[in-house]
């Protein structure tokens, strides 16, 4: 009896194997008919996403571009025949993984340059340039993308008619300083320093741009801001008066109302036990 059951089991297994082979051949036949037995050809395709501005040479060398096979009928007529066609070019736009590389996806670096206007991402903003010397421009250390506070100066009227002290009380009869600094705006984005502009995502610095940045390491004094039109009006007015002073802020700096300081009379902060240092009596405890 057990021998008979074994034979039945082996027969069932054999039938299953034959059925699987028949099914595999049937499915493969359907695929062949669906593709009309299409010939598959080699193309160059993106093996990984390629960012705008990436040089073709870089994409080829790091494996972002490689060969792939597709049905001949789906091969674009403008598909590149060799990576030599893109080696000295850069990606004109972001290329998704799997895309066949065709002519026009990579262009000469000069043709891929972003217009300065395109760097204004907010359609309601404008670019405005001011001129400051190295002392008023944070020693020439400002870079595109940095954010600064803009200080302006106001002369003190000895009669107290133009300036109101931040704390109650009358203005002192004499002053150590003859003007006060007030915040025009805080955390203002720098769009460009000289000819060195804030790059868009994926944009690569050209050799010319790199050389220009090195030549401008001392800061040309021309700072271009990205601001709403109303802010540009006040900045232009302050620039006309020649009283702009910039201070660089930390990345996580939080703007907050800062009232004008009271004119300094007979006592300086370093002489006041409640102040002593810019950070308070205890000093900088960071």
C-alpha cells in the first residue's frame, strides 16, 4: 500500500513540473508576441537621478549614466550614440532615473547659466544693491546666502526733539556719542556679493565664477539684497544717507523687536554693574 502511495505522489510531482514548464513557455510566448519579437538595443540612460548643472563627465564617471537595453522601437531618434557627446557639457535640468539620455539634455555650460532674475524665487521680491566698505560690511566676510541685520544712524538732537530715550526720563544734558544706531531691518538675505551670486539648487560653480570669488575675497563692497519692494524703498533711502551698517547673524538667529537705545550720557555700559559686558555682567558663557 505504501509503495502505491509513493508512486501516486511521484506522479503528481511530475505532473506539477510539466504544468509549470508549460505555463512558463506560455507566458514567455505571450511576452514575445506582445513585443512582436522586438529587437532590444543599447542606449545610454540615467542610472540615478541627475541634478541640474551636473557635468556630463561627472555623471559618466560616477555611474549615474550607463548603458541599458530597450526595445528598438522605443529608442528615441535623438538618443546619444556615445558619452563623448556629453562629456564637456552639463545637465540642463534635473534628469530622473531611468530616462534615456538624448541630445539637448546636456548643454554647454554657458547655455546653462541661470539669469540673475531667476534667482529671485519669490515673484513679489526685488533685488537691490548697496555699497559698504569693509568695516561696515563685516570685514569682507559676507557670502551669498548669508543674512544680516541692517543698522542705520540717527543724529542726536541736544534738545531732545528728534530722539526719544528707550527708558523713561529726560535725556542727559551731555552725550558721549552724538548719534544712535537703530535697526532698519533684521535677517535680510544676501543675494550676491559683488558678482558672486547665490547659486540655485543643483547649480555648479563654473571655473570663471570660482576665480571671480577668489578675486573678490576682500569683498568689493557691493551687497545685493533679496527683499520686498517696500523694504527696498527704505534701504535705498538709508543708502542715500550713507548710514548703512551691516551685522552678520547666526543661522538660527530669531528676529525680535529692538528699540532704539537711550543716548549715552555720563555712564557707559562697561561702567554699569548691571551690564559690564555685551552679554551681561557674567560675560559670554557659551
